């Protein structure tokens, strides 16, 4: 008897087996990922882990979900990253059931930052739209620096003010705990928050991935001091989601690999906070 149901705490061991079977990442990666989902402050009434396809007790499909309650202009907004969507080959025709079950939660804005090409038509039919159609590979260290700009790593004693609110501080703190580089760039007496993930899969050097900024214009304006801070930590190259060439920064846009969202408008290039890459690592 095949059914689509919410993941339970006692599914975790079998779920690690399924995810290891479905993706190139090893058991340690998935054990850490599920541990971070367990510790993540999931909004009340929403799934802690996501959904599985259960065939008479055997797990044959999974869609992990990361629900997060964010404060946007003082209001509560729920976002959900749909991640790690896998179904065993004999059950592939039932895969869309997982996404359909997830998007019943109408209060959330959904986004998917790593959809496999064979799922793009499914997402289109389910009402998802691209929020980024490609990515930009940039070398921000070559950008000019605004006079007096200073970059520091996030510290726990940071306090909110008119230039940096508590919700932004929470984003910085949470992502620092995930192993990201949470930074504050101060210029002209104002603080600007940034989060970068570090992708170490490349042979020559680590690559920084822009996880969070208020908007891409702010990143471009402060790319010089941010780039020099990252370069001192071995990250010369920064990648970020984009919809075309980005003026004002040395880099190149590469089309392809769309990222999708459904509902709301708060998912945009430059903000993929609380996504699988940021929380689970690369």
C-alpha cells in the first residue's frame, strides 16, 4: 500500500539510507542535514522534515522541506525550501505527489534552488516560476571600495539598531552556526549584512556562494571590501543567482539551471537564506 505521509522522527535512519541511495553525498552528510532540520525552529503546525512515499513500510521517495518563519518589514512570512527530492526508479511516476502534498501549505512561499532538469516541467505545471535563470561568476576583489568601508565577521554581541534589525541579526547568527561566513560591512555609519557559503568542491580554490544580502545593488556597491575580506580567506571567486549580466562588478553571467519559487515575492537573487546549501553544506 503506497502512501504519501509526513516524515516521522523514527524514519530518520531509513531516510538516511534512501537519501544516500539517491544522491552522491554520503551518510555523514545526510545525518548532519537531518540533524540540522531537527534543530531548526520549524514554525508550529508545519512538517519538521518533509514528506516520504511509504510502500508498506519501505521508504521509496522523499522531499525534504525547510520551513522558516522570517520577519519582513515587521511582518511574519513563512518560506519553505523544497530540497532533496528523490524517488526510487520503480516509483518515479508517483514523485509529483510529494510536491503536491507540500504546496498544500498555502501560507508559505516555496522555492527550489537545485531542481533536477527532469523536474522542471513538473514545477511549471504546479505553478512555480523562475526567480533566477542562471548564475554569475564574479571576482569582487577587483571592484573599487567605498571610502572607509570596513568588513567584520559577525559576533554574538552585535545589537540591533536603525541600520540593522533583529531579524537580520538572526539570519547572520543562524548561518554562522551552519558554517557560513556571516559578515557585516560598515560604511558611512551604517551596517549591511551579508552571508556567504563556502563551496570547497572545486580543485583549485574554494568558491564563495552569496546566500543573503538585502539586494544585489548593495552587494555590487560593497563588492570591493567584501571581496578583499573573502580573498584573505582563500575565496577569490563569488557566485550568485542572477537573471543576466550584473553591471558594476567584474564577472560573467551563465544562463541555465533555473531556480524556482511559488507564491509571494520575497524570494529573489541574492537571498536564498535557509536553503539546503546554506544549512546542509556543499
